[in-house]
C-alpha cells in the first residue's frame, strides 16, 4: 500500500518538526509514501524548516506559491489542496490512499497509530476523519444532518455553533461499538481518503449552492428560527466532500476515536 501525505502551510514554524515526526510514524504503515506540501509566503521560518527537512527526507516535495493570494483565505487553501491533488494525479497514479492534514498545533499531539492502522483494512468508509480531544472542534468543515450549511451562513453564529456542536457530540455518543458516523463533510484537521473516490473532485473555497439541498436546508433552519445570510466563501472541504458524494457515492465518515492526544 502507498500513501500521499498532503498539506498546505503558512506561518507554521512552531509546529512543523513535531508534525513531521507524526508524518513519519504514519508513513511506517505503508510500503511507500510521499509528502506533498503547498507553501504560502509566511512571516516566520517555515520555509527554512521545509528546506532543512527535505535534506533529511527525500520523500518531501514542496511547492512555493509565488502568486498573489486571494482576499479569501478559503480560496487560497483550496488552491493549495488542489495543487496536491494534481500532483497525485500526475506523479502517483498507483497510490491507493492520500491524507490531507493541517500542519499546525492540531496534529502536534502524540498520534495513536494503532487507531489509524486498524481502519486501513475496513471497507465502510472512503473518506475518514476522527474525533479530537478535549472535544470535537472543526464545526467549520462539518455538514451533519440536519445542519449542512456552515455556522457562518446564519445570522446568529453563536446559536448555530451550539446547535452544531451539540448535534455532533450527541451523534458520536450514540454510535454503537465500531460504528462510524455518516456525514456529508468533516475534517477536524486530519482525514484519510481512498484516492479513486476523490481524485476527480476539487476543493472549492466558495459556497457551492449547486451541491447542497438548499431549499430543504432553509426549511429546516426556519423551524429553529435562524435567518440565512448570503455569503461568497465557505470551508473548502465541504465542496470537496459533497462533490465526491454526488459523483462517486463516496462514504464520508467520522470515527468517534481520538487519533491525536
């Protein structure tokens, strides 16, 4: 089995060395691997750390973006993640898996490698993310029935945040032993994918109404008294996962287990 381990980074200097150690542990589960990183101009020493690590590990390939960034952060991150996908398509056609992970404090904790290992041999997921400690934090990327839209698409962000958080926490608690949570999108800083279900999809930092059951979403949220706010940007993971579901019937799942402690 082979795996591409991907990420985008900007101003990640304090975390990179520890994240690289975790990547090396992850890589030990596979017969071969490559690390693909997309770097945006930073105000710290991230680039120098990348160069130094590349001397130690020739499995690292990184691209330095020299184009002017968009004013939308999600657009910039989507561009970086799509660069990684394009690299996989061109250079790693026989790789079965790819991982997308954040290169910051989220993945600096100690990794529970046995948890990841056991899921590699299961067929009940195509894209898999994990719970986090002390609580599930990534509500931005989450689409879990009935709350498919971002919390920032609603007038009362605080109320929506509580609703989404309670929904995912209760849903994870209700799972039976070894059961995974079915969702439309989730990331939580780390996700592993079976490449063939996602390689023809793209990250998009815009709100993709064409991929969402928009009318039913608005009807559901009117029932709980929330007003929709039209916006341009959205978490880049949501469009990526929704497109994979639409095109390839991909199974997006969340494990209740905590991968990084």
